[in-house]
């Protein structure tokens, strides 16, 4: 999802509230999913002005591409 | 000739064989003095435009609008690619557009209409073959593939089996589809590697046997059959280790499956590894096992053959056309762990025979699968449609 909605690099990272708007997944579930993806190396986060923002890593992009290539 | 090439993956944005294919073809076309313009998607850390040493011009397009639905996102990024081609074409008069797979077909079709130039489509695989047409999104992808094949002046497939699939499924005239195989850059495998050091990085000791698998971790690659073959191979070769290279959505299941064999300690899932490391690892393996259940071409087989590693592969699709059984590799039954185990053991048990297979395979690759030869055939096709 982060891939398709454009959060593909640090400068385009999105806060969890923004991701909730796109995904319509409740915030706690989403936080757990993002944490799991982060542990696997597919997602990274950066703190900007006290807000955690998430983006998909190059390895995560590759993972997404395996679905459709 | 000025060629516009459209692909959603181009190095370093790479997952399957399409990126490698486009890279090899673009370089070879540039070597033949053609002007190649690649239109592809952006990737972190890469410039929006670059011209390579070979003269290939690469435009990486950012999709400025996102969408949670993959298909909608694809149509959106096609729009941005189309805009970029339109800008470039104000200064470049393209003779032909070459689209790779359905993902960039909408922009290719639109632009072919606007500039009145022919479009060539390479179908590397089909939705029907990859996963079956199983849901509404899948039906749309299948429809886009048909549409692209319909709009193309010529369709390229990389193997005879793929031509049959494409002609049968999309009801294309036989003469509209041309077989131009994939190729491999053999020079990549001419350097020397420290086998011991490379193997050690993957937990394989000098006296152990390294069975390598390379491919996306998706069902069509049949990795589960290789995992199921592990106990059989290990019974005969207790020193065998299995290194599975690749990434994909099926990985969790495959790792679970590896755990059920009781042999997971000898199975190493590496994930995606860089190209230079993959070359070194391939050259350091004792056997390359390809367990695919669907393989339109199977470039990994060519890479193994060029790297000098004996190849054991399922007798499906392009693999059955590339490999001559027990002469340039070993073919085994697909979806059959026992057959795959037999093939691996056959190679590991007969080192002299394995060396003979490797020698024959290298000769075949050099004769029939060089990028220069494939680029010349592709140019002939471009000229035919551009007349």
C-alpha cells in the first residue's frame, strides 16, 4: 500500500494518520503491521517534527513487484 | 533507429527477468548504433534522467498520484510515463515503441496512436500462465494483455511454448508472433571468484555441496518442490546445503514448509542479493536447481549455464527448449520432488559428467544466446514493422 500511494522514499514518507486515511485500517492494527514490516526490512520510518513517518524501502518495493511481475 | 522502450522494471528497480532482459537488449542495441530511450519508473537513489556509458538514455518517471488499488495505480503511472514520452518526443522522432508486458501497455498504446508509429510488444509471461485468471483484477490484467497484443504490430515471445500459449489464449494469428529468445551476458561470468569465501558467506563449507535456487518466491517457481526434495538429497549427500535466493510474497509459507522437513538448518533463504554477489554465488555453486512449474523462458537457466554450474531444471516451458536433457543440463518432471532429487543427485554423483554438461552448456550459450545476436533479430523485427 505504501508503495502504491507514493511513500517510496524518506522525502515522501507518510504519518500513520495519513496511511489510515488511505487504507481504512484501524490505527492500532496498522501500527502493528508497520512494525512487523519494519522488522522484516520492508518499511522504514523517520521522525519529522516529532511525528513518525513511514516509507517503503527498496527491498519492500522489490517485494511488492513480485506480486505482479 | 530511434527506439522507445517501456518497462516498469529496469535496474536497479529489479525483481524478475524483465529488468535484466531490457538492460541486455538496450545495451546491445546501443552497441549496434541504435538510439535507445528507456521509459521506466523511479527508484530511490536513482536520477530522473541518465545516459549510460553505452549511450542508453533512461527516463525514470515518478507517479505523482497514488492509489491503494494496484490496477488503478498502474493506470495512473502509465499516464505519467505517457507525459514523459510526449515531452521527449518533441525532440526525438521515434521509429518504433517497444513495450514489455502489460504494465506499461496503456502508455505504449496511447503513444503509438498519437505519433503514428508501430508498437512491438514482448510478452514475457501472461496472467493466465502466472496465476490463472482468478479475480476481477486478474481479469482486467488478462484484458490489458489481450488489448496490448491486439494493438501491437508484432508480438515477441521468448520461447516456442510461450508463443503457443499466447496464440492460443489470445487467439492471435500465428504469424503475428515472433520467437526471439532471451540472452545472457557471458562476460559477467568470466572473472575469477574465491569460491571458499563466497560459500562461507552462506554457511557452506568447502567439503559441502551447495545446491542453489534463484528466483522470485512465488508459487510459479515451484520452490516448495525443491524444499520437499531436500530430505531425499540429504539422505544420499548429508553434506548438502541449499541456498534459496530471491524475494516474494510466498516466502513466509516456504520458510514454514522448510521447517516441516526437519532439515531447515541446511536451507538458507537469503532474500534479494545484489547482482555481483549473485554472480559470485552462482559461480560457486555445485548445482543450480530450477523447480519452476511455469516458466515462459527461464533466463536463470542461461545464467547458470554461462556461469559454469550444472543445471537441473523442470521440463516446462522455455526450460525444456533451452536445455537438452543430459547434454547441456538435466531435465526432471515438474511438481515432482523425487524427480528433482534424482536430478540433483545425478549431477552430484558424477563430477566428470557434470563437467561435460557444463562444457556443452557454455558452448550452447555462446552460440545461440548472445545479446548481440538477439539484438540483431530484434532490429530486423523493428524494421519489418516500421516499413
